[in-house]
């Protein structure tokens, strides 16, 4: 199998998920490090990702962007077990959780809180305290809803799915901020689920500091 090349930086929860799925599915992968956000606007990257974001995947002459698409592609071509339930309602729950992560958790919480607490200080950008404070109710709501989906051990029931993988990458980033730690402390069942998912070899192999060295 040809190596799957993921373009992005280790600090991104989406990039982490794209690499973690390669580990879960025992696919050969390589991270093409994007150390500077200016690279996102370069023609070479825009050809891979017309929205100038990360990750982008190259697999031979096949190029793909959007993390959900990358997760599903890896799940389809990698080794078993599948990370998508066969049972329609469980699959629908997985899709619902993936949608929540993209539409609400990332936009409402990981992005404003994670950027201002983790990225801005590192790159010398101003920290927007108002944006952090404004994000807290939406972040709390996301955590309440995700916790309510934990009827079984995982977000879509009894099996670990792509939704657990993506949501854990986002919540792990949030948990590295003081606000995220407090919000997770309010939700012990979700915190327990996060600890279980983060203990998986795929998540362990992709903590940002390890990915940077990969
Ligand atoms: N819908 C995209 C979102 C990807 C995304 O927003 N990635 C962030 C990093 S976590 C990014 O590229 N940010 C750079 C920017 O917005 O300029 C996906 O699912 O892959």
C-alpha cells in the first residue's frame, strides 16, 4: 500500500484525527509538517485544499480534504475492525456526533478557546479574552449534548467509531486549556470517556509533541 501523506501541523485536532485514524487502521502514513500558517495560502497547498485549511491528504494521485472524508476513506481502505457501525441507527448516531463536532464544538469551542489559550500565546498573537468568555456557554452546551449521547461506552453505542476519534481530538485540545478543564470537570462521564479514548495507542501516538517528532 502506498504511503498516505497528511499535510498539516500537530497542534490541529483535525490533523491529529487524520493521523490517528491511519494508526487505528494500520495504514502507512507520513506527516508533511506545515510549520507556518502562511503555507496554507501557497498555491501548492491550495491545489490540495481549495479552502486553505488542514489537513489535506495525498494518497498517490488521489487528493482529499475535509477530515470526515479522510476518516471515512481510511476506514474503507484500512484493516478491520471497521470504525463505522453497520447498524443504521448506530451509524446515524455516529454521523450526528461528527456533525456536532464540526458545526458546534469546533466553531463554538475548540477554535475560539483553543486558539486564544494555546495558539495565540505561542505565535505572539493577541489573546481575545472576550472571545473566550463568549464561547463558554456554547462549549458547555456541546459537552452536555455529547455526554448525553454516551448511552453505551461510546458516542454511537457499544463500539468505538470515527466520532469518538474526532470528538476526542477536539476535547483533548480543549482539556489543555483552563476553561476546558473546568468544563470537563462538570461532566465526569464525558471526562471518563475521554480518558478511555485518549488511552488508545492511536491517540497516544498522536499527542502533538509526539507528532511533531514523527
Ligand atoms: N472542515 C475542515 C476544517 C479544517 C480546519 O478548520 N482546520 C484548521 C486547523 S484545526 C485550519 O486549517 N485552520 C487554519 C485557518 O483557518 O487558516 C475539516 O474538516 O478538515
